[in-house]
C-alpha cells in the first residue's frame, strides 16, 4: 500500500483517483474547487485543506492539472509540492505538459533533493474510470518502479520512455499531434464525400473496416458521423494548448511541423465560433463550414 496525495480532480483526475482508492492505497485528495472531492470523500478518501496537507507524509503526490501555468503554481508556488514533499517522496506528474515545463520542474525538485516522474496518460475519461488508460512513464528507474502499483490500477499498459521526464512529455505531445492530424484528415474526407452526396456513415464503415480500422478512426469517426460534440472527452481548448506546446517543443529542436500550423488554425477557428469546450472532433464542423456545407444542410 502506498500513501498517495492527489491534486487536481477534473474529469480525468476524479476517475484516476477513484481507481487508486479502490486499489487499496491510502489516498488524500486536494482540489481548488472543493466540491469535486465530495464523491471521493464519501468513498473513503481524505480531503486535504491545502496542497501542503495533501503532501504531508506521502510516498507519492500525483498532480493531474490542465496546463503548465497550473502546474507551475501547484508545484513551485509557496506552500506547493516542492515546498511540502519530503526528500524521499515522488512528485508524479500525470497531466499533459510542455517539455520546457518538465525541465524546469525537474530542476526545481533536484535542487530540493526530491524526485520527479512524468507519466502523462492516454485515453478519455471513460477509460480513466475503468482503469484502462495508457501511461507514458519517464524518470529515475527506481522511482518509476515505485510508482508501478499505481500505474497498475489506473492503466492497462505502461510505456517506458526512459530516464528523462521531458521524454514522456514529448511522447505524449507527439501522440496528441498525430491524433489531431488524423482528425483534420477525417474532417476533410467527410466533407469531400458529402459533396458527392455520400452519407457519412458509408465512409465511416469503409474507414473502420479497412486499413484505417484503428481506435482513433472508430471513436472520433463515430462522433463526427453522429454530430455529437457536447460530451467532450478532450476539449478544443485543451487540444489547442497541446498543439501550442508541441509547436514550442518542435521549434526548440528545429523540427518543422507543417501540419501543425493547419491544426492550430482549425482549432482557433473552432474557438472563435464558440466551441472551445466542445470535443475537438468538432474540427469536422469547421471543415464542413469552410466547404460550404453549412449552407447546404
């Protein structure tokens, strides 16, 4: 049994924390909006009044936060994780963050004689709820090994990305970039066939029962066919955040990403249309409008 602190109880974080609790670990949670912790408290988790309290006497403190600014505040702010962890504890960062942020947080923990492991996750909230996330883990080998009982209850598979937490961040950003490009390609393809009066369901079946029979096409293709964007597993706002992080990281190592520029433009277009909190599959609607299909429907 590990003594775990968990900071950040959004859509993903609540499911992940519940898996840890049901896995028999000693769990204390903290969220800026206290109401998000109520259901976990009713199931036996302790609720901390502060980040410092969530870190006290913990073996591992997990942060599951939306962006780099939140991570910087929680990890490095006064009374935050760095100030509150003991020297033998691990800060396990499981949100999607930038490469530069990982370097900065790792250096801050090293100066405090603490350990950072990065383990961003793959999957939507429904996968978090049933412990079927993919987990990309990177950090000191002994620290990653110590976290494996937590990975086992939260995820179906753990991918070893090496000793540098930044490598896990880079891998997760690359994965999201590839999904975004697939979404853009699907959006264009669906608009194209609709111009020839082909029902979207037909293209969906052709894609998902042929060479493109992969989860990204099945899951997002179905959302597009059903025009169902309100129950967001991953929002446009978060997707743009990740696309911007990917661009910054690529610039730092001189890797051109021509597809990335188009992806960011499409995501910004969706936000301009008021769809920032919709599922990012709504890129299909952006493409349909640009194809003149809005006027035809």
